[in-house]
C-alpha cells in the first residue's frame, strides 16, 4: 500500500506553484500542501491557484497557520483557530478539486 504525501509549499524552492510541484513530484511527493495564513490569503491567490490547478498541480491540503497563543485559549481549553482563516479555507473548493 502506498500513502501519498504532500510537501508544504514554503519548503520548496521555486518562483511559482508549477515549478514547486515539478520539484516535489521529482522528489516523490504526490502534491503540495498550501499555506493558509488567514486574512483571505488563499482568496487573494485564486488566480495563481487556478492556473496551477489547470497545469496539473495537485494541492490536496491546506496547513492553517495560526497564533497558538490566542486570547481565546484558557488553561482548560485549547486555542481556537482564528476567525480570519475561515474565509480563506472556505474558498478552497473553488480551486482544489481532487487530483
């Protein structure tokens, strides 16, 4: 059984997702895990993400980047994801069809 692995985009050199994906594939990765920084970062990247998807770039996951010392955390409750990330994550279906 083979388990497909993706490499986080910030770990790959390259000027765009197409070049990064080519390197990831050459190294044996099945795709690229995008970086979700919040504040609509993925939504602002929609043209780039759509171009990459059209070129065959596989982007199956998003790694949500958040402040783990959130003011919403208490000693008895873990931090909750920032509300600013949710809109970016909701934009994912428009470009991340299964590859």
